[in-house]
C-alpha cells in the first residue's frame, strides 16, 4: 500500500519537473522572439518614416487616414471594395482581430445603409478569421506577402486588385494598423476614389494636362495612387505588427515565469511530502524491528 503511494508521488514529482523544464524552454523562445521583433522594429520604423514622406502627395489628393474607432462609414459611396491588411504570421496579440472586427462592423453598417461591399484580404491570419463569417463577401485573398515589404510589392498588390476588378467599385477602403509607438497601435482606414466626373466634378481641374492625354494620365495616376497608399499602409502595419509581437512575447515570457514559480513551489511540496513519507516508513520499520 505504501509503495503504491510513493510510486504515485514520484511520478507526480517527475511530471511537475518535466513541466517546469518545458515551460523554461518556452520562456527562452518567447524571450528570443521579443528580441528579434525589437531588432526588426528598428528597420520597420525607418521604412515607415520613408513611406510617410513619400505618401504625402497622396494625402493631398485623397485626404488623410481616418480612425476606425467610432467610424460610421456614412461617407462611403454605394459600392466599395474593403481591403483589410493583416499578417501572415501569428503570435502578435490581437492585431488581426482588431482589423477583422472593424471589417465586420463596416459590412454591417453598410448593409444597414443599403450599400454594397466586397472584401479583398491581405494576410493569412485575417483571411482565416473573416472566412468563417464573411466568406460570401471575399472576392480575393493575397497571402504569403514578402517581408519586409517595399514599393515593388505594393505595386504587385495594386495590380492584383485592379486585375480582379477593383475599378468596378465606387471606392477602395484600405483598413490597417497604424503604428503609434512601441507599445501602441491604432486602426485606421483610407478611402481611395477613382478620378471621374464631368463639368464641375471633373477631377484635378487645378492642373494642366497635354491635349487628349488626361484620360490616360488619370488611369495611370489612379493605379499609382493605390500603390502609394498600399505601400504606406503596409509599412505602417509592419511596424505595428512588430510592436504587437514584442508586447505579446513579453507578456508570454512574464506568464511563463509566473507559471515556473508556481510549479516550483508545487514540486518542492511534492518532494517534501515524498521525503516525509519515506522517513515515516524508515522510522516505522525500525520501531517494528525493535518491537
């Protein structure tokens, strides 16, 4: 009877020890991932700063990005293409969840306003979340996006959107995570409308064009504008992704440390109980022999 108890105690003690070691290994991995993200963040911050300066002209034509929090989307035209920019990799907190939550909210509000929308998803994680509830709205998915991104990549993504029929919509709405600092990011959106209209609504009236070339120039400018806005959103989102992963891995490392402390205490108690049981058995055996 006593041997069975000791055996169970030893097995439990060994299991706790193994769990402590595996948790320590996880803590090492999460700590390393945090340091890697911190190193990558410096590069992403530099590329983001370049993209902001490069994209200034686009804001003058298109307007600055707007916050998704509290947005009613009443300013959107009748038919839009929503382009949420997420990540291909996980372990970065709720960065994809925040974007997909806003996409769902936008679809709901537009439906209430009698408007139409479709979705072109960039990023595997966002695709997985949206596919479960809005699969009928998804007309294009773009995954395994090259990291770190560049303007050439943004041009390829813009070409894919155009080839898939983005010109058939009254506007393209890009939703992305905007980097604020190493601990904070916020969700934003940009509304990109095509250059169209006649008379007083004719686009770019303040600019002069060569005769018979304005229509062609506007087509090229629309594609360039879309590329520039995607480029900025990608760079902003990449910096936000690394900052989110740093925070997530720091929290994971902290939680692992707390778990290790709790398991160590549990292990010491199990070990102490086993030693006490063995001492009692020895003393009881000696007393029996003397008796």
